[in-house]
């Protein structure tokens, strides 16, 4: 009986210690953490110094809330049915091996945005693009010239 109580206490303590970590991960997922995190991604060829990492964290603290707000604003434009249709169409396009503009066209056709929704999407899209540009400018400001060349190479690869 004593061993059972001891094992239960150890298990309960482990769960108690790990629960904040699980909660933080779930919260990040709920906020659209993946889309926001992409704004701060750097190519693997870039290795940051401790000082640069600190500066990157400062940029994240400044811009993450703004990006999350715009992502939420963009998501709120769609109805629940449209969100479901978007998810299903994206999965179907991926399964069919479609990428880029071809996949985006399939998703757009499935969502069937109204004129008002399209206008709102464009406005928020412009805001997001401008904010991403500001993030890139901030990050570029503390990178070395060599590191910046890797950023340009990544952009050229992406555009091709």
C-alpha cells in the first residue's frame, strides 16, 4: 500500500509540473502560433549570436501581439461553414499534390467569399504584408552583411 501511495504521489507531482507546459503549447496553437512564428523564421544557414538572439526576442515581443491580432481579424471574416470548406479544400488540394497558386485557387473557389468579405480580406492582407515587412526590416537591422545574403537567397528561392 505504501509503494502505491508513493508511486501515485510521484505521478501526481510529474503531472502537476508538466501541466503548465502543456497549457502553454495549447495556448500557442489556439493563437495561430504557426502562422505568427513563420514571420520570425530565419534560414538555417543563419546562426545568431547571443546578442542577436536577444534582439530577435525583443522584435518578437513587439510584433507577435500585432500579428496575432491581424491573424484573428482575418480568421473572423469567414463563417464557420467557410472555415470548414477552406480546411477541406486545402486538404483535398494537398492530397492531390497541388501547391501554390493552383491550391490557393481551389481553396478560394470552395470558400465562396462575398464581395464584402473579399474587400475585408484584402485590407487585412495588406496590413499583414506591411507588418511582415516591418518585422523583416527590424530583423535585418541587426544581422551582418553575410547573414543578410542568406535572407535574400531564401527570398529568391521562395519567389522562383
